[in-house]
């Protein structure tokens, strides 16, 4: 536990820049709703009816499965309970969607929450880092599938080209993220630390050595990596059902291939907008452009985006409350330990 507290002892509140980006994104989303027509958008949202609950259930199943994929990354004998990984996976998603921080802030919070359950901090961080890489890599493949299917329809050339550019930019980013996790990356990071902070970096280099040791153990678990990657790819494909359900409840004749194209291209836009909290505005604008390929109106596209944000609230808020209770329990336990030491 001490290792976990030391690694996460310096937590930062959201910066003014992050808050400004949230406000700007919200303004863009509200502006799009006003442009499309508030009343038609609300009517389209209401038309979904019980479909909103179905979307929430689908999202819960997807997140639980993603949590099991994360679990498989841990070396045998060092795995936390499956329920812990699944619940914290909900927390990671909720924090990314609801807190004013970039879409990777939830991963930091998730690693912190796992460390509070007694897992060594270096293992927590390493597992989340690899899990994020697998999510990004499978999302890349998912986007490729969507672009290929879109090209087969012969429609949406301009949107497809834009997403293709995003995908091409993602390739070096994914490789760089992988490279820095490998031994050659460790040598480069250690050399950079030594040059920047000299002897003061010995403690940091020691912590990095522990982290890279955990990363090596995770990458040595080839079966776990393959299982986790397969789970994440299945989750992306499963996520297209959300789009299909919403459009079906609205009375549109959508099919799964079209829903998959919409979902994959939307996720590519969200990935490109990772620095924008919850991809506010970017998701709405992206869906307007993508849905237009299939003749779906901007009102329905924005209503679709709003429906997809409902699970963020329904599933995210309880997970954030649970995280705060976990943090409070940790603080109380730490305070009690300090009091006991002073009384001795």
C-alpha cells in the first residue's frame, strides 16, 4: 500500500485550460443543437423511449467485458478479483466522460483506485498502460473496418478520406506508445531523465525500473495479451449495437453494417479528440457528418449523440461516488494509522 500512496501522492485538480475546453466543447454541442433545432432534436430523443435503457444495458455489458480483458493482462498469481477490474473499468470510463480532464485522465484515476485495493502501484500503472495501448490498437483496426465498409458502399468519400487521414496519423502514435514501453524505450527514458535532472533522478529511475519490470512481465504473458486484444475488439464490434438500437427505436431502417460504419467512424473522431473532455462537441459534429452519408438528418444524429451520453451519466456517476468513498476510506485509514503511531 505504501508504494501505491507514494506513486499517487501528487494529484492535480483540473487545470483552468481543461475547464475552458469543457466550456468550449459544451458551447459547440449546444450550438449544434440550436442549429439543428432544439425541438426536433428533443422529439427524436424522446422517440427512442425504452431504447435508452437498452443502450445503458449494452454499455454496461461492454464495460464489464472490457474489465475482464484488463484482468487477463495481469500475470497469473498477481491478478486482482475480477469484480474489482470490472468496477474500476466503469470508473475509468465514467471519469473520462464526466470529469473536466482529457480522455486519459480516467486511466490515471483507475490506476489510483486499483492501488487503493492493495495492488502494487507499478503493476497498476503498467496494466493500465498496456490496456490503453490494446484499446487504441483495436480501435484502430475497428476504424479500418469501418472505412473499408464505407468504401465498399461508394458513399461518403470526403468523410472517409478525413477518417483515413486520422488513421494514418494514428499509426506512428501507436508505434511510439508501444516503443516507449519496451526495453529500448526504457533506455531512452532513463537517459533523458539522467540528462534532465542528473543525480536527483535516481529515485525516479528506480521507480521506472520497477514499472518496466512489470511491463515486461505483462508482455511476456502472450496468452493474456491475445485474450485481452480479442475482448477489446469484440467490445468495439458489440458497441455498434448501440447505434443500431437507437436508430431502430426511432423507426429508421438501419442495419448492423451501417451502424458499424457510424460507430467506427465516430470512435475514430473521438480518438482524434482525446484532448477534449468527453469529446464534447466533437462527437456531435462528427455524427452529423457521418450520419449524413446515410441520409440521416442532423436532428437524429445529435439525438443519437445525446442518447449515447446517457450511459455516461447512469453508469459513470455511481462509479465516481464509489471512488470517492474508496478515497475517503483510505484517508481515514491513513489518519488512524498516524494517530496510532503518535500514541505509541
